[in-house]
C-alpha cells in the first residue's frame, strides 16, 4: 500500500543532451568534417600540387581523427574546441599561406 506521505519525487526532465548523445554527435560531426577535408584536399591537389597543401589538409585530417578519439573517451568539450579552432586555423592557413 502506498502511503500519501511516502511519494517519491519525479526525476527532473533533462533539457540538454546526455553525455552519450553528445559523444555520438561529436564523432559524427568530426567524421563528416574529415570526409569534407579529404575532398577539399583532392580538389586542391588537382589544381596545384604542393607539399604545403598536403601539410595543411593532412593536419586537418589528423585533427579530425584526434577529435573522434577524444569524443570516444568522453572529452567532448575539449574535442569541440579543438575541432573549431583547428579547422579555423587550417582554413586561415589555406587562405594566407597557399598561393
């Protein structure tokens, strides 16, 4: 029998994502960006072959892989910051360094 004074409070509804959902979203996002960077690398190499092009976009590909691993190990905030800043730096290097 349930007594009226022994009611358990209902759990609070969550507004944000669960940690598992956040990890999966970061992994998918980094994977999509990795494919996009690989496609840009192929296009840039078709127009001009340069070690600098390979270096910039290779570093972006490695960065996406690092973010995937960080997300797998629960470091989603660090991975998000690293992905954002790293890809912004790669695009800036493309614009400033590559002829």
